[in-house]
C-alpha cells in the first residue's frame, strides 16, 4: 500500500485469475505507470494502494446472472476473498472478465462514485455501469464511455525491452529472415489437432530450408504432444525453442524485439496483439475450429494492415503498431484530470512513476 503522505493515485488491478484476463489488466496498469503519464497524475493523493493483483472467483448461482442483477455481490465470493473488498477504496479500479464486472459496478457504488472504474472485455451489461469500458472492436459494443480496441491491450515497458535486449544481445546480429513462432493451443473455439500440427510442421521445415531463423515458443494451452513435437522439430531444423524455465531465461520479449516477422496461431487475442504491439508483420496460422468472435478479430487485424493469413510463405510490410493499452491509459489519465485538475506547480514538484507500476 501507499505510505502516509505518498503521492499518486492508488490502483487496484483485478481479474478472475484467468491468465488472459490478468494479462490485459497488467498491460493497462503498466502503461498507466509510464513516467510521462504518471507525472500528469502524481499530484493525486491515493489511499489503499495494493501492489499485488486481486483475484476474485465468484461462485454459482451468481455467475449465472447478468452482472447488474447480482444480489449481495460479496456473498458470491469465498469468505477469504470478501475481506479484500472494503474501504478505503482506490482511486482507480481496473478489472477484466465478465465475472469481475459485478464487483466493478459495486465498487463504483460503494465508493460513492469516487473510484474511477475501468472494465475490460464485454461484461454483457450496459456500458453506463462503469466509468470506462474497454472492449474489442469486434464485439460491437458502443457508447460515449466505450473504448474499442483492435485486438487486446498489450504493453511492453521500455525497461523490460531494454533488459531483454541486454540479456539476449546476440540476437541483434541475427535480424533479417528471423521469425518468432508463437504456438497456442486448445480453447472453446479452436483445437490444435494433429492435422493442424502436420500442416504447420511442413511449412516451418520449408521456411528453415530457405534460410529463415525460427524462434518457437509454446503457451500454457499448448497440448503436451504438440509441445514435444515442435521441440523435436526445432532440434531437427536448427531452430530455437522455449517453453519454460527448463529451457533457460525467457526470451519472449527479446524474440519479439529482434524478429522481423511473426507467425502466431489464431486462437489467442493476446498473443496476436503482442506481435502487433511490436509492429511485426503478423502471419496468422490456422488451427481447427472457428467462432464468429475470432473471425471478426482476425478481420480487424487484417483491416488494420497488421496481419495476413499464413500460407507457408513469409513477407514483410509496415503498419502502425497497435498500442491499445497506451490508448486506454491515456483515457484514464484524462478522466482523472477531469476529477483532479493539476495544481499550478513546477515539474520539480511532480513525482516519478512508482516501482510497482514499472
């Protein structure tokens, strides 16, 4: 928590524990803490800051109901989580996922409207239940307080990029025909079948034969047999593979920074968005299955000029990188300044971003 007399708004970062939702909250919080933004809002005195993310796991039957129709939201939580939600309330509450929406709505009420509430992802209730609602463009949610993003909010701090560049400095000499390959897995909409693996395996072998340096990484959802298969493939074609700490330090940010193109399976908005944050020409690799939601996501990335479907060949092109977490953070700063106008002070009186937001 912030200490007595500390400056800067207090922030609570909230999710339902799902990795994808937590990543989007983390991206927005980190973007908000970028020094140039924090200097604008550092004059705001915040109480009750929590440096650790808050995970809320409401139970049925509450989760069967729309978020604006939960009787006694606190009762939906396990007893040990109820104590997490009590005054003093934060200056900013940032949450993601439909199951967190009822609490975002409630905190706005419990704080008497003083907490700026930001909800990420479509909560399936009217946007006016929140101060800001951040949803993918392909969800089609509109309103005066709605920020439509292309893909997911991703963010990589200058500090994290610099650290990765130093840790993997040798990669800087391997630019030109270098590709990061990000493997997803099974989800409600997609399945990483053997047929999909066969197709991608053959395509990657051909690219390696043409001189492309491949850097492969797997996600939490990648099935173990698929993971093992592409690890073997990497060994056979001289590619690099990372799937966990057993493979050494995580090179993910460095690979994104020092690659020329990206190949990403179609199943994860976050993984696709990580590549577009870096402005990498994005080649979307098909799995099995589809959904209207993901079809619209892919269409929005292609319409932006960021992506094309992967057909076994790699091309390079330029487009404006998608910095959606930055756009959301700027909107939060604007809202905060409406509530807490900057005093007439010199730059020397402003404060830098705290460590917990870096």
